[in-house]
C-alpha cells in the first residue's frame, strides 16, 4: 500500500518518543508534528534527521483504512491500546 498524499495521520495520531528537529522531546499523541507542512506532507521525508520510527513506518490497510479519517481513528486506537 502507498501512503495517501496529504494524509499525515501518522504524523498526528501516534506519540513519538525520539527527538524530532523542532521537537527535541518527541511529540505527544494527537499532536501534529512540527515537520508536517500545510499540505500534510513531512518536511523531513528523505532527510537523515527524520526519526527512525518515522522512516520505518509503512502504510498498511489495518492502520490506514480507506481514507484519512479512518487512519486517524485507527492510529489513535492503536496509540491508546499501547500506552
């Protein structure tokens, strides 16, 4: 599965504990990453400063659903169940 252009759910719903440029303490769940631009695209895509957890994420139907709204719900549910 390919990421949906302009989705950004994986940059909003999950918490990220590793440092991100502009967010040295990571980011809390349900908070947009500061590296997410106005088109919901990662400004660090392909940049070596991008956290490993972000680079290793792969779009899968069970976390991305059929649209952005489903992805936000699914990722938020996974975040809640693992926190």
